C-alpha cells in the first residue's frame, strides 16, 4: 500500500480547478521518472476534481493508480484528492480527505486561495507520511489488525496445547505403568517388612 499524492484543490463549479497545496512521495520511482510522474499526478488530480460534482466522493482507477476524491463544495469550494495504488483501502482514504479539508479550512484563510504559492500548510506532508500505513491511521483497521494478531496468537496457543496434550497423554500412560510397578514394589516391601516385626 502506497500513497503517491495528496492535494487540496480549489474547485469552483463549471470552471478550471486550481491545486492550492499538494504533497507527494515519489521515492518508488527512478530519479528520471519523477518529473513526468509528478506532472501526471497533477493532471490526474485536476481532471478528477473537475469531473466530480460538489458534495460527492468517488474513486477512479487509472493504470496502477486509484484516485479518491472528495469535492466538498460549499462556500469554500474545496476538494481533496489522494492518489494511491490499488491496494490502498477506501475508508482510510476518504477519512484522510475529510481530515485534510477540515484542517485546511481551519488553518488557511479563504482570502489566500487567490495566491496558492503563498499558502503555508505543512501539515499536508505529515498527513501524507502518517497515512502511508492506513492501519496506523485508521482506528477500525488498527482494531482489525489487533484482532488478527490475537487470532494468530490464539492459534499458536491451541497448537501448543495440543502438543502439550500429546505429551500429557504419554505421561498418563507412563503413570499407569508406574502405578503397576509401584503396587508391585509396595507388595514386595510389605512382605519384606512383615518378617521383621519390631515390638
């Protein structure tokens, strides 16, 4: 699972969209491919935002990428886009988009939307890094992972109990044999001690 790009976009209806702030992780591409990939991600981001109606969410697959977009619309006319690989789960992606938009609206004044180069929103890089592993960022996925780990431990415990159970059966068999020998020893000892009675 890999997140390649995260962006906040000004998306006025029936007009060209503008990327206000974005962050990307292109470390999985060679140095010479990064420029082309960055251009493609920007184009893909703008295109998908312009084709998503306000107030809606959608996911679009293109080659080995999946773009999740949330066009919030409203008075801010903002949208957020995350571009990831196909393995990235949908729920954490849309959860991230909602958090990014909420945080962006709270910290960046609407007046600065006209000059995107002047916008300072370093939190977008932190979101990009945090959500690289959706299990750490999404509470439900984290609980599911813990349940899976518990299930694995439980299976290991059952296996060890079965192995221990087999060993216990061997001990029970030995103790049955030991009991027969103990009875013989007791009888022999009783006979030996009966001839020498001390008064």
